[in-house]
C-alpha cells in the first residue's frame, strides 16, 4: 500500500425528503445563488422544494449550465456573483452543474485570469466560496469530491482541476430525485461509476486488499443493479438509492487511497467528448474495453482477479479468462444500452489522428499507472475501438 | 436503505514516516498536551519523534491513561489542561488513549459535572478542544470516529458517548508503529475490527448492497490477514497496513450508514470488561458466537449470506450452513489465540446474574437491531457462552 492522505469533509444527507434539510445545512445568513442546468429542476418541482427550504434567505437562480459545462457559461455566473454579492452557492443537478459550481466557487475570489485555474489543474486555487449540492443525477461522484472538469469549446478542450478548497460543504442525495431521469441517463450513471471504479482498481497488485474488495463490491453492485434499473417499469427506491450511493463512493477518494490509478480511459474519453460531443459515460464505454485489451499484459494479475471476483470466471486458461473478463465488460455496457464502438456513433478511422493530436496538445502523452501509455498506445486503443 | 447522514471530517495521514507530518497538522501556535498510556510510547521512540515534529510548539505530556480508560484519570488530565492552558490535545496510542482524549477534549470546556456527559451519552456536549491522534494500536477505529467509552471503576460501569464535536482533526496512521506490539494485541485488533463490522452487518437484509459488500470485504480481509499477522516471524509492512486501514474503516461510520445495527455483543462485552477486566476484544469473542446462535432465527438471511460470501459455505441445509458460519467464526477467534468461552477466563455460571444486573442498571434492556434482546435473552447468551 502506498502512503496516502484521505480527508473528505463533505456532509452527506442521504434519503427521501432530505431537500428540506437545506434549512439547516445552508448558513442562515447566506445570500444564495442556486445553479441549475436546463429546465428540468424547475419542471420536476425540485427547485420549488429547494427555494422553500431556503426560507427567508435571499436567493436567486442561475440557469443554463450545459452538459460538459463550458468555461464561458461559468464565467457568466462568476460575473453575476461578483456584481450581486452572493456568498453561498447551491448546485442543483448532476455532475456538470456541480463541476461548474466548483469552478465558479474558486473563480469568484481568484485574482488574475480564472482560465489559469484550468491550465494549472487547480493547483493555484487559494480559496473558494462555500457551496453545497442537491444531486439529481447519480454518476460522476462530484457531489463528494474536490475535482471537476470544464470544457472550452472554442479550443475543443476539456480540462480537469482539483483543489482541497472545492469540496462541497454538503450534498443532499435524495434517490427519489432520480425518478424523472430518462433511462439513458441512468445507464450513463451506471457506466460512469463502473469506469471510475475500474480506473482506481484495474492496475497492478499493490497489497491493498481492502481497497480491492471495496472496488470489487462497487463493481458487483453496479453489475447487479444496472439491468434492474433499466428493466423496472416503475422506479424502485432501493435500487435508485444503491446507484446513488455507489456512484458517490466510486469517486470520493476512498477506493483510490493508497493504490495506483490509471485514468487513461478518462483522458482519451474527454477528447472524444470535446471533439465529437459524445456523452462522457459513452466515451468511457468505447475506450475501456479496447484499453483493457491493449494493456492485458501490464494488467494481467488484476484482470484475472477482476474476472474471478466480479464476473465469477474460474475456468479456462489465463488468457481465456482475461479475454472473457474484457468481453463481459463490453457486453455489460452494451446491455446497458451503451454502444462500445466508435462506428456506433458514426465515427470512423478518420477521427483517430485528430484525437491523438488533441491528447498531444493537452500533454496527455504519459498516461496510465505506469505512465507508459504514450500517443502510439493511445492511437492503437482508438483503432481497436473502431 | 434507511436515510442517513455521513460526515467524517477527520484527515487521515497514512503510511511510513507520517509522524513527521505533525509539523503541518498541528496548528503552529498550539500549546499541546500529549496524552499517552504506559511507558511504551516513550520506549519505542515514538514520543521522541512526536516531540521533534512539534518543533517550537510549547508542549507537555500526560502519561498513565489505562486500558479501558478511567473517568478519574481523565479528570486529572482535565484539571491539568484547565490550570495550564493547553489548547490542543494529541493522543499517542490506541483506542483507550484516543477515547480518553475525546472525553477530556469535551470535558475541559464543559459547564457542570463532566460525569453527566457519560450519563447522557455525549448528547450534552456543546464544544470540545481540538485534538489529533497518532495511532499505535489498530483495533477500535476511534482514530476516525466521534465516539468513545469511559470506565468508572468504582461503579463497575463502562459507558459510551458520542458527539459531532469529538472527531479527531487528524489521525496519523503509520503501520510501522505497530511493529513493537505483542502478538496478543494484534490478535485483539483483528477480532475487535471483525466484531465492529459484524455488528453493523449481521442484522437483517435492508437493500443496501454496497454496505454489505464493503462489510464483507473487511471481514474477508481480516480473515485473510489475521493468521498471517500472527505467524509472521518479522513484521510485514503491507499486512500491518491492511489491518490498520481495515480497523479504521470498520468503525468510521461508512459501513453502518443507512443500515440497521446491532451492538448487543458490545454492550454485554462492556459489562464483562467492567466486572472482570477482560480485554475488550476478548469479551466480544466470548459473546458473539453465542449471540449469533441465540439469534439465528432473526438473523437467518444475513447469516446465510455471511456464510456464503465470507466463509464460502455453499453446501448443506440452511440450518447446517448457519451452524457452520457460526462455528467458523468461533474457530477463527480461537485460531487468533483468543478463547471464546467464559470458562477459559476462569468464570462460571455464578457470574451470569451479576452481568445481567449490570445490564439492567445501565438500561441495556432492549438491545439488538429489533430492540428485542431483553435481559432474559442476554442471560441465555451468557449461559451459552459458559
């Protein structure tokens, strides 16, 4: 096990009816800017619930944070906050809204050009406005971590940042808030949480059996609950709750503490989203099976363990078991309604070089747990994903 | 899944050499009282390391916190802190030292008789001095939670308390600090963490698959690592690290979030420690197998799941599989060198009534996840544990 720090101060308020707890969770004297995506938070009544819980607190709403939230949109919110003097932010939505809120919270007090926050991955963040989150879309884990990703469309760039200053003060996780989600967003959430877990687990053995078991537990749970979520005629509370808590735990720092991490699938996926506007989770479903196959030698021991513990694969040669583990992963994504080939999204070999060029321009030339996934390897992965 | 709050702000600094991080973790202007148990922290050099990391900060040491820390000892520290004006506490030791430090931290600013903190289970705690911990004995999980247990020997009472004010600010977890522990203390640590996990898991199914998998992952890990820890001729870093992290995660609020909990084994065990001075972990090893057998009807579904997932029991009738799961639990404790019968500790049937009377006097008349473990049931459990 590697040395590590684990410090996650976000207060999780989980369960039915917990939006009402905003009355206690938000400071009584706060002037609150609520941040939302499209119209759904208003339409579903969640915003009305939020406003009611805020009671006498001064508040306003900033709407229009898009999926893969944009730098320009975020800066509009920053300007509004600076000019109107809001001192507490409340993200109501999924990972995109929460990621944007993190960036905005850091950008408001930032001296200099907030764009440099993204150029430096957040290392230059010195402070941030306090903020909380009401999660409506379980997937990214942003509600209980200190990272985010912001897209700059004019540059085709999707850049991550991280800072201890941007943990949400609290996150309200009410599984009933997922009841109005389209089934495709549930499927995206399952796959996103699954790949987050894989990127912190499927590397090389590092004598960290607790982290392994926790990661495997999340993967097993997602494999069990995923198809049930898709098949259910009516929302089942416990399954929604399971997805919501699993997605949070998949990326709150716990399972990745003290172990090697990969994230190459994410970095290649980010470029696919930035260039071709494919949903984040779908880019992961495209890249991961190809990546695991490409890295089957380096990841051999963990692929065997993954096959046995997550998929119950016990027969066949080692090579056959590894192939079966990767094939099961692909089949799982496909069963979740998420195609795993670039051709399924209308893309062919002509896109590969552009993605590789973007990886190069973003410095993504040494990816993976061994930092040996260079541009040639990424190219092979993309070609295998056609 | 039940509604829950999860909020654990303790900063974990894990790994070799992390005691040096006290230089950053303790506020620069703090006047520090270091609290320790016996002479071992001094003898092993840990205290010297701690003092060196504290640098120029004013500090003093309070020694003599005993296993099952006593109210009177804690109050001596409270008086010293009040008269000498320490404003930061640093526990260096195991669960006893950290539990005592929590109580002391709450008692120093407490208005009125601190004894009432224990009578009210901590609900009347309004504030506490800030404190951190350097863990030397992995077992209780106190380093990352907000609870403790204090013993009042003149009353034969061992009383728990809990408050959001008594989370450690940080905990330094250096697995090499366990290298000097006697093997019996390692075994106690394994069993303590195991039973903490069981008390939050082995109840009834509550549609919380992530919590189940995490709990099972901790149990599987302890079953794997426990015998290796005992057999090793020289300390193995990764196994010590695994025990340390597993014991912390067994009682930091995570696996118990949103699920029913039992704690009857602990409550009965506390009385055995208070009356007969048996190590905490050993009382758990005595009570748990008898309790599981007594509650085999109420816990039927989870006992079957536990047998299959933790012990790999798949054959036999359901009753046989349940009996095998309980027997495996007892055998595991015995293999860890911890006897599981009251007679092994020189106690016979004559002690049962006194333990039951103490349970009654402490209000422990409705224990367990169904609150239906009354004094008659507790008596049967004790008789079965003879």
